[in-house]
C-alpha cells in the first residue's frame, strides 16, 4: 500500500462510491469504463529465461536512454477495449482525441473512471466535456495513489508480462510494430477483459 493513500477514501470507494456508480449505471443504462495510460520500454519485462550455467547474463541491446512508447486505453465490463498509442507523451489534446474516439464507438452513456492525473482534468478536457450532451460522458476520479482500484491496470500487466514477456526491441519502430500486434490481438479477448473486473482490489462486485 502506498503510504500516501487515504485508507478511508479507498474503503468508502469500495463500499459506497463504486456500488453507487454501478447502481446508477444499471438505472440509466450507462456503460462503466476504466481508463489509464502506460509507457512501454525497449527493455524487456523479464519473467525468467535460460542462460548457460556459470556465465554472466548479458543483454547487448539494453536501452540506456530508456525510450518509451505510450498507450492510452479503456476497458468495460462487457469486454470493450478502446485504445490509442503514440511515440510522444500524452497531453491534453491527446486525451480529448481519445475521449472523442470513446464516445464515437460507444453509443450508450458512459461513466469513465480514471485517476487524478493533470491531463485527465485539464482545461482542454473540461472544455470538450462541456460540448457533450448532459450525462453523455460522466468522468469520475478514483482515490489518489490507488492504481489497483483501476481495472485497466490489469491490461498493462498482461501486455507487458504476457504478450511482450522477455522481448527485446532494438528501436521504437520495432517496439511499435510488435506492440500494435499485441494491442490488436488483445482487442479480440473480451472474455479476458471481463475477468479484470473481478480482481479483488478492483472491488467491482
């Protein structure tokens, strides 16, 4: 547990706030989405590998600059996966583009849960939300320093530690190519996505 986390706020989220959002979603025919961004490195996410005994492990393509490639995505309990990816860092205008994509693809009213990152609640995002019909997209901020409450955290864990496990990439283009394949394949795994909502820490009962 992050020491900066407010234990009472987390408890209230699990026992009151989130259940109320679920009731509201059923009553108003809303779809609940969890969203977040994550960075992918050229360097691998090691899960274990083989190497000659008594020889030092070496990785010749280790990226000392720690270059990254970003993905922004949202998942629903129904198994939807809406995402965007890019080489540059995500900014307010990118969040607006992502929210437009989300509302274009999902015709129902949406409740979107994500963290308090500044780009999630910046002026550009607020201005875009004001252009939508009332109730079309309800944005809810989850408790601070509590990433485990967000079901989309399971997406990043899967992509990094299953889809791209032990993969080494020479450059950003190579990473982009393989990550794009993984993202497209993940889009077809709706049953797996629904399981992420059942993670104990998410508390989506």
